[in-house]
C-alpha cells in the first residue's frame, strides 16, 4: 500500500473537524423580491460562503410552517416551503453546494411540530382518548372543571407549558403540552408511531442527498412518564430536559445513518454543562454536540480556560466531537455580548438566555476586537466549528428594532419584558448602495442592482448603520472582519485535526495559550502583550497586532 493510500484512508471524517456555516434562510438573500430570504438567494450567493473556506452549510428550518417560531413550528417535514423556492430550489442548492465541495445539513425538529401539522389537526378533531391524541401529550386539567393545567411546568418562551383546547361547541376540553410556543405541541415519544415517522423523515432527506442534520432541542424529546410537578417551576425542569431515555433515540438514528455508508453527521442542540452534553456523543450516538458553554462565558481568560478544559475533559468517553460555536440565531451576536458596557437586568424564564441575551450600551469597537480574538481561539480548538451568517461581517446585535416589528414569540409570551432573538436575524447587508442593502437580488445581473426599482422591504427592518458592514465594503478592505475570517479559515486548514490540546503554563491570569500540533494559540484577553518564546515559532495569523492586548495569535514552529 502506498503512503498516499494510507494517508487518505486515515483522513478523519469531515465532521470531526469541519467548519459549518449556519444559514438563517429568511435572512441571507432574497431572490424573488418578496422581502424573505430563500434557497435561490443562497444559491446565488454561494460563492460568498465557499469563498470563506468553510466545509458546509446548515439550513435553519425551511419546511412549510405558519412561522410562529422562525420555522421551528413545522407543518410538513418532508418538503421545502414554496416561499423558500420549494423542492426545485432545494435540488438546485444541494447540487450547487456539492459541486463546490460543501456539505449540506438540514434542521430536524423532533420535539414538537406546528399546531398546523396534519397529525395535530387530526388529534384535535379525534377527541380525548383517541389514537390520534396519543401522538402528543394531552391531559385533562386539574381542579374544578379541569380548569387548571395538568402540572406547573413553564414554557421556555414564558407562560405555562400547557394550552387548553376548546371544543367546537365552545366547551373547554383537554390541555396539551408545549415546551415552547402554544403553536408548537410536543410529540409523545413514548408512542412508537412518532419514532417511525421520524425514521421516515431522516430517510427521506438522506435519500435526497443531504449530509446530515442539526437536531433541535435534542435533549427534550423524552419526558418523565408521570409529568410530575416541579418544586420550583421557575427553575430547571429535570422531568423535561435530559431524561435518560432520550439516548435511545440517538442510537436508533445513528444506526440508521450508519446504514447509508456515507459520511453523514448528526449534531445535537443540547444546552447542558459539558460533562452531560458529552453523553450525547458516546459511541453509537450523535457525531457532534454543540458546546454552548463557551458562548455563555464573559471575555475572560479564566472563564474561557475553565470552559474549554471542562469540555475537553468531558470527551473521555465520547467518540464524537464538540461543535464549537460563538453565535447562532438564538443568542445575541458575539460583538454585542463582548462589547456590552452597561448590561440591563434581563427578565427571562430561560436560564440559558441569561448570559447570552443581555441588552444595554455597547462599545462596538471593543466588541469587534474581542469577537475576532474569540473566533481565532475557537478555530484552534479540536473538533468542529459552527459560524452563524453575518458574524464574518462583524455585525453587532440589532438591539434597536421597533417593538412592532418584533416577530420572536418570546417578546409576546414574556409580556414584552424579554426582547427575544430577532436582533441576530435581521437580513444581511451586502451592498451599501443597493435597496435593502442588496439583501434582495433585484435582477439576475447583480450589477444592475443599484438602479433597480424599490423592492419589498425585508421581513425585519435593517438599521441604517448596516451600511458600514456591507460585504462590498469589506471585500475591498484587507483589514476588514471579512478578510480576517477568510485568512483564519485558510490557516485552520493546516491544523492537524487529530492533534490534542495541551495547555501551556504561561504564568498569566489575563492570557491563555495552548499547543495543537505544530501550532500554538495564545490569547491576551487583557493586560500587556505576550512575550512569545522562540520555540513557539513565527506568528502566522493574528486577530489584531500579533501578541497584542485583546488579541489571539497563532504561532507555528516548522519542524
Ligand atoms: C431551538 C431553536 C430555537 C427554537 C427552539 C424551539 O432552541 O434553536 O430557535 O425556538 O428550539 O424549536
Ligand atoms: Ca424571497
């Protein structure tokens, strides 16, 4: 066997180290001018994504949906919504992505569907005690006339986790469980029909060539069978999250995926401390699990080091890898999190939101500097990495959306006390001088864009200050955040995916450094520049001034 063959046979699967670009479909690019992003828009701008140097994309849900929760209320799991271009647009995007060597991941939402899903409509119609209702979690109410919810659980979005149905004759009837919005009834995973249905969904999309799934709230599907009351309804809900039985589902899906003989990937959304999250990537379970611990830390050397250590240590019994991330459609953008100078108190029922969606005054330049440093640090970690569209532009969170434009159900369900997640979902700015900042592709020939007639406004309004962040301006500037992302992702290609992380003791409280193979990654969070020892080699890329304050630098010793 030649060395070449040996080397390629040992090449780790793409998902062990790949970088995935998360596409919030409604907000990336709008090809047909209705103000809503779509798959043809993505296909038209695929060069932007491929040009970053990522390995694949993950599409947020783009299935038919009443869109009460950004498409996480799925009415049909098996097709693409016409608003996003339907199946022809999906096929074209899949082929265009694969032609550029990009993997395509879809979003799977197995904990709940939309109240408009055929199964839930049938369940409502069929009445109490029916087989149709047994696919969901229906219960009689408590108290006189069943007027109280079956237990005291709270929805993640605020308010009770139960909603009562009204019969056609106006009589109140049973209650159904929804961990999120009332338009998102939870499935009953104790019913084998539910598992069978999702097997079919997985097969449908694998057969169509997708390369994997991001699995929504992957730790919620199995509930404690007794649905017990909580001692503290405002606290954590151990009867809903991380029930041991949920792992059975992932073993089943892993076996199904392995049956394809392609390199497919299943990545779980699991908001748990690293040690518990690691259980989801034990042998025979998921390939990746998001590490959300890191993005909940302040920009602080000790917090980052502890979080990374916890995650890396937790992997001892794992076979899969952590999926590192600093941004998503659910949290405030990193620039804003790291640049907050004066956070306002936040009123939320969701503990995970506390550290990720604080509002207040922001020092944007500081936020950008820190976000660049954090990104370069994250890209040095072992495992996969996920980027969220717009972070490559250094976009801050849009905190100043008009209240009447807000769409996130959190805003309404919290009684207007929590602003929710719309501020990271504002349509991207592409061209400073074009209508809708080029989010809407006015013609096939984008060069005509500047002269195109006014188009439908985007589904969330773009602030005027987006002009400064447009892709066209950053393209021309070697110092831009966009140029930095391209360089960083390019350099990451030379990292040995299998090299372990080894901490270097540099005797500083305000800086950290670790080795990965030939590279050393050092971050100065605060304090004086770092004095890099000669054995680290040359600085090869830096988020700012090599070795400087609030900067990450990679050094490489060429042996
Ligand atoms: C996940 C999604 C979030 C959604 C929720 C309910 O956390 O990322 O956007 O609202 O699940 O589906
Ligand atoms: Ca559109």
